[in-house]
C-alpha cells in the first residue's frame, strides 16, 4: 500500500462528485507530462490518497481502480483533452487538518526530492499528485478524525444463503478472495483522541444517505467477517478446533444482543465481541449504542470491542479493548430520543 497527496483547489468539487482523480497526459503545448501527473500511473487499488484543498486535508481516499486513459471530464478548457483517470472513494474528515499547524512533525518525514509541502512554511508546493513515504502517510492518518458513522450490522446468526450471497458480493466488489485479507492486531492508541475543545461545525456538503448507508453496511459486514475468521484461526492455532467450531456471528433480534461475535478464550469462557469499523485510522471516534454500553456492563471482562480501521485497505488493522465501555472510553452524547410531552 502506498500513500499520495493530491492538491485539488480548482478541481476538488468536480472530482469528488465523480469519485475520481484526473490529470492530463501532455502539457498545454503537447509536450511531456509533469512528474506529478505521471504519478497517476503509480496508483494501485487500495492505495491511500489525501486530498488537500487550501492547505487543509479534507479527505482520505482509497484507490478503487488503476489509472486508465480518459478524456477531460471537466467543463473547462484548462487542460488538453487526453489524460489519466483514477477511481477514488472519498472519505471525508470531520475536522480538516491544516498542514502548516503540523509542519514541525511533518518536515522531517518529507522526501528530499518532489516534496508536496514546504518544510518551513507548510504550504503546498506547485503540482497535483505527489507520492509520500509510508511513515508520513501513517502520521497523517493519525491526525485525521473519521466523520463516517458505523452502521450497526447484526443481521445473521447462523449465516443463511441470502446473507452468504451478500457477504460474497462485498468481497467480490472489493476484488479480494476468501481468506486473502487478514487482520493485523496493533496496540490501542496511547493517548486520548477526544478533542480538548468542543467545536461544532456546519458542513454544507450534500450527502447521499442511501449510498452512504450502503457503503457503511458493506464496511461493517467485511469487518465482522474478518473478526469472525480471526477468532476461529486464533483458536485453531492454539489447538482448540472444538471451540473454533462454536464461534458464531450473532444476529440482531428483539432489542439486540449488544455484540456481534460470540467467541471463546482458551479455557472455554465466552467472549462477547462488538466490532466497530472505519475506513480511516485508529484515532477515529466511533458510535456506541445504549444497549452496547449496558451489555458491556453486564458481561464486564468478557466483553470486548474490536476497533477495525483502514477497512478498505489491503491489510486492515485492529486493536482490542476489554471490559465496561463506559470505563474504557470517554463517552459523549451525540443523539437523543424525543417523546411528546403531556399537554
């Protein structure tokens, strides 16, 4: 997996609406393309692209298709007609990251040649698409807070044929084979990701909620399936095939179980696992239902949260938290249920 930075001051609106990146193959006089245009051909499926607009990181995109030849898709005459097009899934941040505010952390990670940012001012250098070192990509990931909400998917117990077909479709759309993607466990963040100051922002971006719900549901299905297989494999590796056969993907019934995966430790004690997924990094906050909080209080040390992040990448990662959610995390109310008052 590689990381890129793209500067989209003039083209961001059009490119995000079309879910693409586009760069010309020739300059205005028909000459050779700039190096930052030819970087389009380096994009591979699963690579990460940070969108920068007016010196702020506004999105962490995932490459969905390699570069293909395509005519200028914009309603302008800024560029010659023939160019490269890359399909990109945009994932928007809730707090835009001002690069210049973090340049002291970033500057030592910038490449000596073709750096996207000025190491002194933090301003973007002239150009379109830049490759960046993985270490810098990981740092930018840690600065981003995810805006997308996790979709609660607990629709299967013993997976039936319809559910299996849906799950298989998710994998086929992602271009991966069964068992090809494995989770990588990491340590939880060492410091709190809770903002020191509460900031309320109004975003004018129009959201296709049906499309968003479908995307979030697919991410949730993929994450839960990966955790299911991870738990089974861990038990098999420790010689507990008997317990691996009992691991279940539980359903949402009645008021809901309050967890997604029923697994076991090596002694045969039950583990109640709630899976939370995101396409962004480990520092992104996530939504928790009142039922999940109460369930974690009930089961205490048997309750686990598996936070799966970079779910769209080729190698998703996760960390675990054990115990009462209200103790292990800072909870902040983000929604209320309203009832009519007596007149």
